[in-house]
């Protein structure tokens, strides 16, 4: 352990910093993976089709500092863990959608490694009888035990009269759609 101004540093066996403990007892891992990504434009979903939700604001510190990708694990529209970052992750999303027609069924879910579905959640939608807009929010713990394991976000939308559904971003300064998470253990 190295000490500096009341801060203790715990090192890996190879001598690199693993964590610090401040004078208040708060432990901060040096490379705790965390991400919060957004979109810079709307995404249109095809009627009655399961679609991967894409995020293009993924560079750590971009979007006025609102984009977080510490550890660089989020890329190519998925969170992918490495041998050093496997474990349990708290993953969340919040999507704002607008449809051209009323919808019969709109739901979303996380997929692990392209096939294992985690917690299908219907959306909250509309006001009164207007079922053309709403939000989808999901959050859960997902286990990623192997290097290369990944999580993606999907939505399914069945819109009346073969309409379309837009995942709405509004603007990068007023995010309506985002996804994020962090390693918890």
C-alpha cells in the first residue's frame, strides 16, 4: 500500500493501482466498468419486428460529459466484458417512443450473448386512449461470467395498420433515450 495525504492505494501483484481508500473510508476501484450511452438521432422500428436498439454516443466524456464509457466496454451496440471485468452488472435503459398509429404490443428486453432473453417488459404508453407514445424502462442484474459475454437491448413493436415506431432522442443535450450499467460484483 502507498499512502498520500491520507489516501491508501491498494496495488495488484504486478504493481499497478487496484483501488484507493480515502480518509472517509470510501473505496474507489481504479477501473470500475461503468457506462451511460445515448443516441444522436431517432431510430425507426419496423412493424412487428424485433430490433436491436443502437447507441452512437459512446465515447467517454462526449455529449457534454453525459456519455460515460469508463473501461471502454460499450461498443458496437453492446456491453462486452473482458477477463478482468467479468461479474454481475446492474444494467438499465430508458427509451421514449412515438408511433404513427396505436400499438397493440410494444415491449423490450436485454439479450445476453445474442440469445438468452432477460425479463421481457411491456412499455408504459399513452394518455387516455392515445397509445401512440410512451416510455420503456428496464433495469436488472445480469451475470456475465465469461470473457466475451455481452448484453444488447432489443424492442418489439406491433403497430396498428403497419405503422412505424420511432425511438426518440430529442437531442443530445436533452436525452430521452439511454442505456447504462456498472459492475457490482
